[in-house]
C-alpha cells in the first residue's frame, strides 16, 4: 500500500513540474545575448511574476559571464528589479539586457552595484 502511495506522490510531483515547465519554450536562443529565449505566457496571454522571475534567472545563469554572480530578481506585474553586486559595468549592462529581452518583462529596474 505504501509503495502505491509513494508512486502516486512521485507521479503527482512529476506532473506538477511538467505543467510548470510547459509554459517555457526553451528551443530558441536570443540572437543578441546568446541566452535561451524563454517565452512565458499564461492563459490570459500575460506573463506571471513567478514564471518571469524564473525565466530571467534561467537566462542569467545561462550566460557564462553572469552565472557565478549572486543576482536577486524581484518581479511585480511584469516589472523586474535586479539587485546585488557585479564585478564590472559590462556585467551590469548584460544582466539588464538579458532581463529586458525576457518575454513578459515590461520594465527593468537595475539596482545592481559594481564592486
């Protein structure tokens, strides 16, 4: 009986994860940044804040120049705020460009500080 419960719980977790990830199109690459171009949509056609934050984080982690940095991302109604520290002005600009090019993002407030 416990094996059946465990199997059902595992199947539920896999299904839930699949449904969450199904809103992202991971097949395209952004021509400007080289990062994955993630499309985030919901039933009403607008990106929701959790998926936008996840998509921005995934795109930042895909960039070799940014993946080792601790960049915090907050999204409210499609407006993304980046905070934390980066090593160069180029990294600060790159992070902003990646966030701005993520589907569903309306505006980027770049509060990243250069060390």
